[in-house]
């Protein structure tokens, strides 16, 4: 069973990640960037903290991956 996972875009040392990807598998991640999995991610806890993630989760489940820009 594939579960939703969160990945942070790897960037040069000292810079914050520019994008976060929610994906059902590593193969679905956008090409051209390096991604590090957030092993502490819990989809249920995250959506309770930020209900706006509902639309992001929906896109990730339907398309395999959804990315958001970190503010």
C-alpha cells in the first residue's frame, strides 16, 4: 500500500528548502531536483494543523505528486 509521504527539496547549505512535495512514491517526484524524505511526517497530524493541505493531498493522491512552495 502506498502512503502519502512528504519530501523537502535539497538546496545548497544554509538556504531553506524552496519546495515541499507530497507524493505516493519516490518515482512520482518532479525530475530535475533532489528530494529528501521527511521521515517524521504524519499526514493526519499535518492536516489537523493545516486544513488547507486537504487540496494538496487530493492532488497528490490523484496525480501521484503535488508540490507547494515554502513561504
